[in-house]
């Protein structure tokens, strides 16, 4: 669940779309500057090829992010919160018992 939320937020952030768009426009500018060296058909195939490669690289980056995402810190955080709640419950129970003892001594 945590990994799914994380990967969905990374996808929705648009960082990969920005990466692909930047690569697309950089390739387009490259071919426009070097127009005398390439035919129009080579330019189209080059731009499409680079865009497809960048899309594949971005998918691999997302896969690596998900693969290397470490859940140990999240597990430790949940365990700490659970233990903290248990300790607080035990302290509250002890406080109630102490109050009852003090109340019984007064009466």
C-alpha cells in the first residue's frame, strides 16, 4: 500500500513527463541546428527514437525507485507508534490504580 501510494504520487508529480518532454525538445533543437547534416526522414525517426528511449529509461527509473524503496524505516516508525501507545495506556492505567489507592487510603 505504501509503495503503491509512493509510486502513484511520483507518476502524478509529472517529473517523468517533464524529463521526456525536455529530451524531446532537446533532440528537436539538435536536429534543427544540424539540419544540413540530416534528411527530414532521419530527423523524424531520430526524434521518435529518442523519445521512445527516454520513455523506456523513465519507466526503468520508476521501477528502480520502487525496487529500492525501503520499508524498514516505515515498519520501525509504526512499531514505535504502537509501542508508544501501549506505554501511554499502561501509564494511564497505573495512574488510575494509584489514584484509587490514594482514594481508598483517605476513606
